[in-house]
C-alpha cells in the first residue's frame, strides 16, 4: 500500500480511466470502496446479491459519496473499468487497487482480507455481520487475528445508518489503531528501506561466507 502520492512507476498495473482517476481526486465527494470476497465461487451472502449494490449506492448517495466496486481477482471479467451509472464506478478485478487505497474514505466488505490492509489508511471499515453457522463451516474464520472490534458491523437493514455513522461520527479510530498495531509489528512506512537493508545484509553474509552469486545491474 502507498500512503503518499504514487509515482508513475508505482502505478504500473493500476491504470484507471481518466474520468475515474479524476473522480478519486474530487475532495468534495466521499469515496467508498466495496470489495466483496470470492466466496469460493458460490454467492450466498447479502454482499453478493443483485440488490445489494443498488442499496449501497443509494446509501452512498445520501452521504454525498461515490461508490467504487472492486470484485475479487479470481472473478475475471472482460468489462473495462469505468462509470456504471449515477455515483457507481466499476474497477476491473485485474487492476491493482492498492496505490489508491488511501484515496477512499471508507471500505465496505463481507470478509475480504483487504480490510486488514485498509487499517493502515486509518479510515472506517464496514464488515457484513455474518452470524456463526449461517455461511460456511470454515469461513469467515477470524480465529487467527486479535479479537478487536475495529470494524462497523452491518446488515441489510442497518447499512444506511451504519454507513452514515462511520462517515460522520466515526468512533472506532482507537480500535482500528489497536488492531493495526497488533497486526503490523513494524512501521509500514519503513517497509521499503527495511527490505533494502535486509537484502544488503544477505549479500554481505554471502560475501563473508564466500558463496558465489551473480548481481545483475540494470
């Protein structure tokens, strides 16, 4: 994820139509990212129903927000990225959305793991309230992550109210920060420099042990 302005090279594979790119820069409107997960090809949840997108788009419109739909990469579709209608934009699953994550004001999902990366933006996260045993026997399983209520839970009936609360009266900043601190033990902003340092140390270790290796210069 890029928490600053992306460079030209960092946007390779993340190209968006001009209209959509400009809309993401519009500070007068909120931007909501909707990322339903794969669900192993079987759409059973509210977020996969035909009517949910319209319901979410309406809730966004009432909050002066545009909605951006990004489905799971395994659900490849030929449809190009662009504006669908009204305040709804479609992002092709093959597009790398990570350079733009910090442009969105909130994330809406069912149980996609992107919610954990989105924590780094410090923006609100809305997650579908899935009661145990109502979906599959093994998904979603949050047993491997800390039990911290960092996300707003919603149902089809509470979605409009929950979205408004998250955008206008966000009260989960501390919980999101606590979750981020628990998941990301090192400073994400130093990830690149830390990787370079690690690679330098690996090269030095190889040289010290007389291991043979080739270094390609570009």
